[in-house]
């Protein structure tokens, strides 16, 4: 099996896991997060499948982090309700973080070993997106684990708009 075939299998496995995790997750933030990442993984699968079939593809810059900011903005009110995630939901996020980290490592190696420039560029793009997915899952885990002390993404501001140093 070559790197593209392995990557296709990895993306299919991720889609299946994230879809099932979304179905089982009761917390609305966790559910939306899994569904959002599932859509990214479907896009990855499509790009990998096209490369596998030797179809030329255009790699568009996509920011999974921007999509997540939109999700959080739309759910701001319900986010701050002190709803604790179950241990199973938190475990699903731990598994998701591990899957994304393994994906990053695999895509880095596959990119370094790629012979074709379009494959190298695709693997480099996938590394960036999987790193963002890891960060998204890590932040979501932190939020679900302790809603009251969670800090927002890159701005590091408290969810209610205040700042820890003000």
C-alpha cells in the first residue's frame, strides 16, 4: 500500500470515528465540533482520492480554525452553561487528538518521501490542517472538561469578553 492509499484509509477511519462520536456526544459544542471536523476530513478524502486517480487538483487554503470560531460564535450563549461532558465524550476527544497527531506525523513523513510535487504540496497542506484539528480538539476538550475556566482560541480572552489581565 502506498502513502496515498494509507492516507485514504486514515481519512475514511477518521470520518467514521468523528461521525459516530458526533452521534454519541450530547454536549452541543462537542457535537458541532465533531461534525465540523468530519466535513474537513471528507474534503481531505476527496483530494486524496483525486490524486490517487491522478486527477489534477487545486489545493485551496482552508482554515479549520476559522470554521470553529464561527461555530463558537453561534453557540456563545449555550457554551457557558455549566454542562459537563461525560467521561465517554471526553475520551472521544482524547482519541481524536491522538488520531490527529498520528495524522500529522504520517503526512510529514509522506510529504518528505513524496516523489511528485503535487503530492508533496497536498501532504504539506494536510499537515497544517491536521495540526489545526489537533488544536481544535484540544481546546474543545479543555472547554468541555472545565467550562468555567476555558480561554478562547488565539485571542486568549475569557469567553465573556473580559481579559485575565484587565
